[in-house]
C-alpha cells in the first residue's frame, strides 16, 4: 500500500491529507505534527488572547477524531521529522517529548512546514524573559493569555511590530483593559500591506481608541531584569511594559526542504509547479513554506495566507491521489479588522505595479455603503490601480467601518483573477437596493474616473 | 448650436444629459420631465413610506439647481412630450398643468421614458378609490404616506403583489404599526427573481415579523364603497383593508417610441445597439424603457434597474457628445432587503439556463459569514449554477441576515461579466480574516462542490 507522509498538520497539510485520502482510499496517509494540535487556525490567536474566543480548542477546525476516525488519516502529534532520506524514501521521526526516534517509509512526501517568526533571530534575548511572547503557535497563545490575565487592569502591553497581527493583538489587549503601545520600525502601520494614506487612517483610529502608536522606532532590544522584560529599547527611547508581544514578520520554514535538496525559489520559499510538485519527484509542498505565481504580475510571490494554504493543500492532495488539479496562483488579497475599521487590499500597489513593469495610475475616492438617503450609510475610502497602456486592472485598497469594504475588494480580486480591465469593472453589474448599496457604487465610480484617462470604450488588454 | 432633447428626467435621462453636456459644452441640452422632480430615486419610495426617509426631496440625487445652474442643462418640469416629428426634427411639448403647447427643435433625441405600472391596466377601478396607491412616482408616495399616517395604529394594509417592492413596502408599513397582508397571484414571493427554496425562507421571515402572506391568490378586483376600497377580491376570498398598495409589475413605456417608428425589441422594450442608438438615426434611448444584452445567455433582456439605467444614460450621453462608449450588457444582478434578511441573485437560474440552451447543474449549501470561532457569525444559504459541458458560471442566489450576502453575489456577478468558469471562482482570492470571512468561504466551497462533477483542472469554456 502506497504511503503519503505529510510534514506539518496545519491548514495545507490537513487539507492535502484529507483530499488525498478521500480520492484514494487505499493510500496510507500519515501526518507528522510537532505540536499537540492539527487543523489549527493561527489567525484566531489574537481573538483568543482577547477572550473573544474562549477555548483553545475552538481554534481548530475539526477535532482530531475527524481526521483519525472519520477520514482514516494517521496523525502523529508532538512528533517531528528530523531527517529525510530522499533516494531511500525514508524519514526519521522523533517524539518531541521523550526524544525517541524511529524510521518511517514513504512513497509520496508533502512538505507543509509552514512559516516561522523572525523574532528569535532578531532578538535572541526573548528566550530569557518569561513575559515576551511570539505568537507562533496555539500553545504560546495559551501561555500569553494566562500571563496577560494574571496582570491587573491597566497593565501595560507593548506590541513590537505593527503588521496586521500586531494590530489585532492591540485591539484585543485594549479590550481587556490594557494600556497598549504599538511600536513599528517603519514609517507607518501595516507597511507592505497598505499605502500611507490608508495606514494613517488606521493610526488615527487606534489613537482614538486609546492605543499609542510609535512609528519610525526600530527596536534595538529588550531590557531584561530577573528573567522578565521591563522595557523595549527603541531608537526613540525605552518603552516600559508588563507584557510584550513580538510580531516582526515571518519567513518560510524551509530547513527540511533544503536538507533534501528541494529547489528554493527566488522568494526564499519552496519552489513548486502549479501541481504543487517540488523539483524532486514524488515530493510535493503546500502552504506557508511555499511560493506561487502572482496572477497580476506573472512573477513568483510568497503569501503565507490561510485561504491560499488551504487551496494549495487541496491541489497537492488531488495530484498525489492521481486526480489532476492545478493551483494557478493568487492575486494578493488580504484583509483585517482593527476595532471598527475594516481594511482590505488586493493586487498590486502603484509602487509594486511599477516594479512589475506596468505603467500604473490610480484614482482615490470617498464613497458610502448605501443610498445617501438611508440611515447607517458608512463612509469608505477606495483606491483602484490600473495600467495606462492596456486598461488592465492591477489592484485596489479600501478602508471603512463596514464588512462590505472587504467584499468590494473581493469583487476586484475576482476581476484580477480573470485578467479583467477597468471597463469590465465599470460594467460589472453590482446589485443595487437602497439599504444595501448606492446606485453608483464607489467601485463603479472608480472605474468611471479611470476611464477618463483611458477612454469609454474597451480595448483589448 | 446643436440641441439634445431628453424625454424623461429620471436616472438615465439625467445621466445622459449631464454626460453629454460635460463632454460637449456647446451642446444645448433640454430635459422634458412630466413630474416636478428630476434625478429621482423611485427605489427609495418604500423607505419614504416607512418614514426611514423623512423628506421627499431626500429621494433626489441632486437638487434641480445642480443641473440647471452648475451643469448648464435646461430642465422643463411638469411638461410632457406629446408628439415628435422625426423627419422635421421637431417635438411638441405640453405644460401638464395649464395645457399650453409649444414646438421645440432637436438634433439629437434621447428617449428615457422609463417604465409604467401594469396596475391600472389590470384594475381600471383603481382610479375610483382614494386609498389604492400605485407607487409609480414620488408624488404618489407622498400622497400614500399622508394617507397611511392619517390612519390609526393597527390599521390594515393590503399589498397586492409580492415582488421586491411589495415586500419592502410590507416591511415599512409593518414598522409603522400596520397589520400587513401581502397577496401574490403566483405560488411564491419574489417570483421570477428567486428559486422557491429561497422564496420560502422570505415568507417564513415575513410571517415571523407578523406579516401575513397569501400566495396562489390571484386578485379579481377591488370592492369599492363610497370612493374607498374596503377589500381585495381574490380567488382565496376577500381580504379587507384600510389602505391598499398595488405592485403587480411594470412594463416599458414605449408609446412615444412606437409613435415615431423606433424599433421595439423582442422583449417589448426599445431596441438599441451597444452605443444606445435606436433604429432611427440621431435617436438614442436609455433606461427602463430599453432592452439590452444579457451577457450570460447572449440573448436580449429587459431589466428595469437603476444601476443599469445610469450606465445606459452615461453611455448614451458619451456617444451623443461624440466620445465613443459602449454598453455591453448586464448579467441580471438584483437584491433587496426585507426586515433582517438580505437576498440577492445574479445571472440565470437553472430553469432560465436550460431555456437559454445551457446544460445547467447547481450546488446549494449553508455557510457562515465569519470564522466559526468568532461571535456574530451569520448563516447564509447559497446556490451556484454552472454549465456541465464547459464549467462556465451561469448564476447564483443567496440569502441571509448580512449585507455580505449581496457582496458574495457581486463577486459572482463580476465573474459572470468576464465569462468566467467554476475554476475561476474556486481560485478567486477572497480575502480572509477571522472576523470578516471563513477560510473556506461559501463561494469557494460551492465552486469546489461544482468541481466534483467537472474535474479539478480548468478547461477552456
């Protein structure tokens, strides 16, 4: 009986394992996972921290028995793969608790090793302090919450890194009564995600909610006294705190891939083709350790997002089971909510579009979520980027206190997926009803403004 | 100086007038409008009735002065076009108040004559009763509200016709304290808009909110006593009431078009090409009187929706001013909200797809608006239709107590606009964040289920 060895029990790993087993009942599927969790939703950790999510087990999509009993997958928890013999189709696994090692055979290998934080590499002193947390896994989230809740109301939380996870943590700790400071090395919150004019709205909103935001403040290190951090040392001075959460970016976990000689792509993540095959026969990879194609620029990209990891896993599992599937790529949609504000982006920013060889231009506008005469209309700000030569849509960003912000961006994402133009956006038949949308939706108005430069009549992109 | 005569000051007429004047400053633009309003939002009337919208003037997008003073458009209110001499490029207009007629010249003519209710044709006795209202225009809405508010709390309102306007009126009158009954000739609410399983959810929701719904009850007429209706006579018995609102469908207003010999299309609405040109040179048409192409089936269709009327007007105005624009068509997105429920559809139903020559199949599923572990997750029901031979997306319907219902349908609408497939939907990069969307969005799950039949790998549509 052929055996599939899945390294990593996160979204990609479990999606692939489930898919392969479903299609090929006689395939033996073994998942090796270092922690005590599979099918975990790391994105939910900020909400666990803020007690929006009560139980740690709520952050798994399925109980273990769903995989082991219902789907017939063998899962080895608290086990890690320490070595792989590619030509011999073997792997050495180790029990992380008692250290016992054993050998396991495989016919197909799936690397779903995910991503890891850069925090420990940047700040080795983190391990010396019991009150600095890097939210790399559910068990750390549990430890962080236990520690946070042991502190009194009004205790000081310092968040290093104003990426979207940092901002979600800021909201959640503020909601628990913490005095929260967010520290960012670069000049804006959510750098590399949003243009500055959107980032500045988020900063203002955070400040209105009582969160202090310090930008342009690279962190030099932590001041640690008796096993506890008491301050972050930044180029703008020391910031004291009682609990510290560090989110300074992640990188693909490619150690095992390198060990067996799998090709690493130009992004630093594992290279795969659109069947999720690595450069080595019978070795597949999926999830946050893996790069893929950006459908807008055609270039390789690394986007460690759960929805992409799931699709990659699904595609890898299909192909391993012999049912051909392809993962064409993504367009780079990301979104987050911080207090009342919803932020979303898709595709390329003007800057990224220029780098990718386009001739981008953009329009920005303020609009509303409903007909002007219906109460509860929420203002939203939208920016759409297109190529001047062809009218091809390139990207969009939006912000406002409405879930529909994400969905307006999703409409652009759908158009980007199919290589659509500004004219396609203008003629997209957005549904209209007074309590649900304005008759000229901001998306359509944006397209109309872009057409001023391009002309009213579609040309071939 | 060339002159453009616009017949009708609604969405299409004013969009065309504004666009033409903006592009061609030396064009004389005259709008002739029968009522005392231009740029009116008839879709807002139910909300005016329910006092959600306070002032009648809130239901116009711009004050008259925006058009006359700022945009330089001549507007003749309470004036109608009674005859047109096509070869002589003249029209006879009449003051609807004092009856005075005069002649006006034109070089370009735009027919934006809109739609009219079938109510008076079906029930000529309506005009004999002072308490039966057909919401055909803002002034009727004012009269209806005045009458409604003159009745005491708990008065009985009877709504004839369970189309989406009827349902919106039901919600609004119920919110004023009326005991509301909705009567529908066919077997479900929102017929021709939604499949029965969606309609039945709406009916249940209305009943939960205290609105009585009578389906399969064709109306034979009204029982009128002393100039007031006291009951509707239906095949299921008489339904008594104090105020009656009739919404039994609309039809394109093509009287003037027929008079001058403009071609009427197979749908019964004015035929135009994609430049919004009618069959007669220099005569354009736009809005609810006009048919266009359904982008999914390629067939002609008539969709009297405001967002389409606006785009048609924009395109007509551009072309009249000499700047080429095309209106490719629509995909049939429509949406409404009734109490807490949001309903939306786009494209073709399975039945319509079969009629259009496709080989449709569908999947239906229940999903949620957020990650399972975030409070406030709202259940939604979704149906997606695709073609079995090609995998081409054909349509979708959704329902749930969330604005995002419409936006999920808008994502499908965007894909339909570009002729996309089930695989395009699966790989659409929907943004994910726990408080905003589940990691497997219902849209993506629907695509995955459709792929079970089609295969995992895209084929050319």
